[in-house]
C-alpha cells in the first residue's frame, strides 16, 4: 500500500488561454475552489500522506497557494521544471521525491486539470503482480470520441475489449521508468509499449470526470 501521489501541474494550458495567461491551469476555480485543491482534499481523504507537484508555467503561484501542505494535513513537495518536460519526463524528474527509499516502489499520478469524484483509496490498495502500471479508464468524452486503449476485463489491450479513454489517473511502478532519461518525453508511447507487452492493468470508472481543457468546459462545470 503506497501513500505518495503526484499531481501533474506543469502544462502551459494553451487551449485555456487567455485564462491561463496569468494563472496556471490547476489554479483555475470550479465553484470558488482551485482545481488542485479538490485533488489534495480527495487524496487526504483516501489516506495519502505525501504529494509531489511538478510545475513550470507560473509555478511559484502554485507554491504560494498550496504551500507545504499544512492546510491539507499533507506533506507537499515540488518538482520544478524550467521547460515543461511532458508527462514521462516530469515523472522521471520527480522520481527521487516519489520514491525516496528502496521500499517505495509505487505511486499514484493525477492530471492536475481534471475534475472528478473518483475515490483514490482504490488505488492505494492495488496489488501488482507483473504489471508496471494501472490506468483508470472512462467512457469516451466528446473531445476524444475514438478513445485511447482497449480494456479487456482488467487488462489493457491493443485491439480487443472496449475502447475507452485514459482518465489521467494511474498508479505506476518505479521500474516502468528505468532507463528513461530526464528530458521532454510524452507518456503515451511508453503506455502503448507496456500494453503490447501485457504489462498494464486497468479499471473502468463511470462517475463524474471532466478534462477542464477549454474555457467552455470550465464554464459548464461552474454552471
């Protein structure tokens, strides 16, 4: 059972401009609360103790808002990036914080720009056998009608099962990032390779989930 999570908060939020010209995307508010605060509260409720937040664009604003985590009864640490390293690069850069001991082999990762009522405690209880990752999958939203990966019972598959969308919520094993350099590197090609090798499990989530990627979706949430 692991107790460390990472919130990905380094993106520039191009599609959210002009809202993100002066505010980093995770600090945009839904019902008068910053997106990132919903995640922190949910992680605390689920039993997590440590949260690593990576940032690049206007990162100091995130640190000023969230601080060291006292307000959430969490230990919060930061992994700054000069230029956003994309998902895999950002995780590799933060690995010394995510897995500071030999015993720490697993961690949860959440996209900072999703809004959801997912129960993160499910991920803390996962038991891995040979998997390197476990992805939470959702029904395909309007902006991603073709989905990302197939879920065949509890395994992700290249071409069989139900085609679903990756929610941006997952658990990873540290070894998944062995021999990956700290550079600008997307995660999707690594996931595809892991799925081809039958190393990635998954689960279906049917609750509330929104990728707050455009001003229109943010406005819809605030209605």
